[in-house]
């Protein structure tokens, strides 16, 4: 199946941005402006494996810092290199 076709509904996937949030036991992290692909028909979103790895590192960093609430913007976080 083509990469730009939604496997769920057959709609077209386009580049977009989303908000990614994680609620873990000690806090919440919200990351805005995360690059993704979104289906124009059903609205389903996909995050690439590379972006997902970055998000996981950001979340791990927030957990280590024992953040209760953190709101970040993805391009800013990626530039800072939270690893």
C-alpha cells in the first residue's frame, strides 16, 4: 500500500503536526508541534519511528527530572537535544 494512503479508510495522508501527551504516575508532559502524517478523511495520525524515538527520549528526561507538568514545543526540544 502506498505510504500516502490511509490503511484504515483509503483517504490521503498529508504532512501535519499534532500534540503528543503522556500522563505518567508522577506527572504529565505535553509536546506540541510534533510532525506527523494525518488522514484528510478519517483524521487518524501517524508519527514516524524517528520522531517516536525523540518523543520517548523527551518523556524519559521529564520522568528523570520528576516533572509534574511540562509543556514543550517539538522543534525547540529537538534543537536542545534532550538526550
